[in-house]
């Protein structure tokens, strides 16, 4: 089974995890709970009139948990490297293997640098429109790929773009996660 590891539990990471897990890819999230959302209040997120950032993160965690994401709360990733056809992700508790890795670590770009991802002249991780880095099957999202445009809704979109690209690769064709009212429980 295809395994996706997401490093980071803010809007970008949880969005990526939602899409991959919802579409039957084994998904693991490592979350140290250092998201900037704990300092935020959402008035500018489409579909949300007003919500505390911490409450938003808790709701997002509950949502990904319902789709079976293996969430490692408080387990810090200390290294990511290419390994065979995928990636080895190291934490204080052990090593994990994955086919794909999504980096969603806010403005911290250390793991992307350690992985050998290319950076722009503005010293952000260089990604394409699908959020894929110069390292095949490694994705970077949110503040690590932007100089200043750090918004929860942009980050969530970055995570979704990464996940949809992974799903497209796995399915061998462009994939769109589009639900209809009949899909809702």
C-alpha cells in the first residue's frame, strides 16, 4: 500500500493528510503542535465566519482522524532522506518509510534543506504548481515556499495541491477529489 508521511499538523499538513487518507492512501502525520494557528483567529477563511485558531486545528484533527490518519502527536521529525524508491523519516522514537513525503513545517525549511530540495533566490523552497520540490515525490507547502504570503487558507490549498498530485501519480491520470451530496453521510 502507498504510504504518505506528512510532517506538520497545521492547515497545510492536515489538508494534505485529509485528501490522501480519504482516498485510501496510508497516511501518517507527525505533529509537534507548534502551528501558528494557536496565535490566530480566523475571520478570513472561506466558510468560517469567526473561529479561534486552536479550535480550528482541533476540528481539523478530528476530521483527519475519522479518515484513519495515523497521527503522531508530539513526535518530532529529526530527519528526512531519500531511501530506495521512497523516503526514510527519522524521529526521536524511530524510523519510518514512505513512498511520498509532504513537508508542512511552517517557515522552518531545515528538513527540505537536509533532503536536498532546491531553494529560490529568496531562500524559500522551490516548488512547482503541484507543490513538488526538486526531489521527486517530496512536497513542500505553506510558509516554507512563500516569502510573506502566510495565510491558513493558502496553506490548506497548498496541502490539497500536494495531495492531489500524489493521488494523480498513484492513479495514473489527473485525479479530482470531488464529492456530491450522495457521498455525504
